[in-house]
C-alpha cells in the first residue's frame, strides 16, 4: 500500500542534518527511482529560442525591465536546425523555452515551429514547451500542433511568498498561474511544474507544502532547482540592501535542492524529475549528484553559443561557452561516470502520465 506522507514527515526529512542520514535518504530515493522509472536518464535538448519577455519577475535576469539584456528571437530556420541536430544525435526529445509573449505573431510563430519539427522528424521527437502563461485556446493550439508536454513552474506554492517575488499587478497573479497549470492538464499535456529553492523568506514548511502541491495537482514532471542571485534584479538588490542573512548560503540551497528531489521521488514515485542546470551553477557535480538522489532527466542546452550567453536567468550560468556538441560529450561522460544508462532515441514520457 502507498504510504501517506504527512506534512510533518516531509518537514522532518527536509530538516535532516546528519551526513549519514542524508546519504541514506538519497540512496533510498535512488532505489525508488530504479524501481518505478528505471535506470535510464532521458535527454531534453533545451533550445532557448527567445529572451524577449513581457513580464517582470523580480528574480529573473531576462525580465522586461532589465535594459542590460540584448534581446533576441531566433529565426525559424535556426530553431529547426537545432531541433534536427538533437534528433540526429538521438536526444529523443527537446524543450522549446522563451520569455513570455502573448501576441498573435508569437503564437503563430510557435505553432509553425512545432508543426515543422514534427513534420521533419515524423513525430519521433518528444516536444516539451515552456512559454509561460497563455490563454487556454493558445495552449490547445500548440497541443494540436504536436507539443505534448508543458513546463510551467509554480515557483512557490505559498501565495504570499509568490507575491513577494513578483510585481503587484494582474500580470503576475498566482491564481492565473495555477489556472494555467489546470488548463494544461485538462487539454492532455504531460504537465511539468516546480519551484525555486532558497527564495528569501521561504521555510521548510513552504517546501513541504510545495511537495504536497505537486501531489495534489497530480503533476507529471518536476523541474526544480536553487534560486540563484542575478545582480541586475530587484530581488538581488533587496538582498544586498537588507543584508545577506535573508538569503540562505549556496551550500544550504544546493543541499536543500537535492533533498527536495529525493523527497519528491519518494513521495511521487513515477514522475519524471529533472537534474536542472542551476544545480551545476552551485556545485560542479550538481547534476550527477541529483541523478544519484532520484532525478532521471537532463536538459542539455543546445542553444547556439551566441544566444545562450544572452539567456542568463541568473549569474554564473554553467555551459555558457560550450557548443551543443561539447555539452553532449561532457554530459555523456558525467552520466556514465555514475553508472546510469542514457535513453538515447527515446522520448522518455512520464510513467506517471502514461498510467493515468
Ligand atoms: N518564461 C517562462 C516561465 O517563466 O515559465 C519560461 C522561462 S523562465 C526563464 C524558466 C524558469 O527560470 C522560471 O520558471 C524560474 O523558476 C527560473 N528562474 C528565473 N530566474 C531564476 C533565478 N534567478 N534563479 C533560479 N531560477 C530562475
Ligand atoms: Fe519572463 Fe519567465 Fe523570467 Fe518571469 S521567469 S521574467 S516570465 S522569462
């Protein structure tokens, strides 16, 4: 019988502090991963196709008001070239990600790209999209074009904390974000969500609630990682002004992110969980450690070298000077070094979704 985890249990696990206990937690999560989703690690080649954004999330380096960012939107041909590269390299799936835009040109542009990638790959490449909050009809349009998975982080399930890290206007509403996640599920997407870990003011109780939120909303894929400073953002400037005590140190944020991954695996069992790039920004072996603590998905950046530099959500983004081919080799070495298998050529759908 499936064990029911209470909020108290989850807080207890999140607060584990003895190295030996934490090691056991990770080992147990890894065992559950192998039992429910197998040993394979699936790739989602990440194409960051535009950094133009209408929003102003207080933590994000590509927020609308950051005038230091050189904005770009890739041409269709470039996106297609990168997607086909991933296909030929047997990545099995890609993720198309951008800042949030809602105008009709953008919507049509994305629809055409999804259709074209599917046509050229004969629907053999899994397409995940991550393009923010949209009307339900837009999500439906992109689904009809052939995108089957959507990533939209709730960022934090604590509505008050959400408000603190977003501007106070209707363009940044927690309730809208929640409604979007539900639209996506209604339409039939594999729904991915996640949170940032170590946001100033966030408690272990908040994080336990985040895990229960994933369970309650029946999320299929989890992508979460540490909050990382970006010096040109209002959140960072506030941290500097108030003083560092409001920000947990990097080691805490890193360890807590691994614990969140492990506990999400133990709680949710058959979902896909990403070892996110942000983990590597805090620890050179961050992604390998996440794979050993229950994650089963990697998102190698395949955005071309020029544009990946302009898509800096946070400072010290890793892999910024590497090519897609270098990233592939490097990741392969990293995955094989910890005795995992790579699911080359496989879409790696969420087992949780397939069972639904
Ligand atoms: N615009 C879309 C959205 O917000 O859903 C997709 C792209 S957005 C850049 C992807 C994710 O980047 C966000 O959900 C957020 O969690 C993460 N992110 C942004 N700034 C960050 C920071 N300073 N540290 C860690 N993650 C950050
Ligand atoms: Fe835009 Fe997404 Fe960054 Fe918010 S997190 S500012 S929506 S790119």
